[in-house]
C-alpha cells in the first residue's frame, strides 16, 4: 500500500527576497508579484485532489497557501515547525552586510554548514530537527492521499535532503525558487522525489 503524495511549495516572492535580505522568522508579506505567484500555484494544483493544506505560520507562507485553500475549499493548517531557519542577528541584513559585520561566523558558515549557527538564531542541526519533526506530523496524519505543504526555501531543502539521503552540508545545493512546486510520493520502500523546483506555472502566467 502506498503512502501520501506531498506537493511542496515554496512561498512567493517578497520585497526582502528582491533585496537579498535574510528573512528567517521575520514576518514579511508577499509583494505584488508574490501574490500573483500564489494564484499561479493555486491554478497549477487545481486538478489535484488535495485532502489537506499545511503551511508555516509565517505570513508569506500563509499568503501563498490562501488561494490554494480557496480553490479546494479547505482551511490552511499552520505548523510553526515548518518555519524558515531562525537567522537571529542576521535577519534584515543583506548578504554583503553579514559578510562585513560577521566575518568569523561567515567563515564557519561556509566551512561547516551542517553544524554552523547564527548569533541569536538556530544551528542548522536544530533547524533540521524541527523541520523534519513537522513533516513527520504531516505524514503521520495523512497515511494516504495528496497533501500540499507551503513552506520556505531552507525548510524544504532540509526535507528534500532527507528524502534524497543527502548530508546537511549539501543543504544549500538544492535549488528552491520562489513559488516553485516539488512532489514527493511515499511508496512501501520510502519517499521518492517525483518533481523538483518546477516553475512552469509561473512562466505561463507571467508571474
């Protein structure tokens, strides 16, 4: 007997995404393009018989989930465990600013990302444990059927690394564009990645 199929969606574009700022747990809304992307996601998944929609409790994820929930007549179930990594003191800063202000931390970040942490924030290991626990909740609640999970680039990368058996040091090599769709299907042998970082729905809509 097969298990659930998860439709993974990264949240749509925000102004901070455009500016290259670390968002982390900051509650940044979608911008106009991000809202259009959310509508494109809803249209792309309109033909999927979803039984539930989960999202991070941060605004940008919830706003991405709302058009999809409206399309399917479902409510969005928020799981704080699906939040992006807490980037602590880096939140609100650009990458250039982080490199200037925290050179020693940045060196560790690039040399040992699996165990690296951010001042005032999470380590990658703690972040990964939190995210994977949230996905265990989703899969445990839905042993079969199709479920949408709207989350963040880092959070989805953690889960996809787990599915692919990749070490956390490879976390940032997994591409996750704004409002992309990836699909994971659970089979008796375990989860199988069917689609990764699909963005055709955005190009067709001009989003």
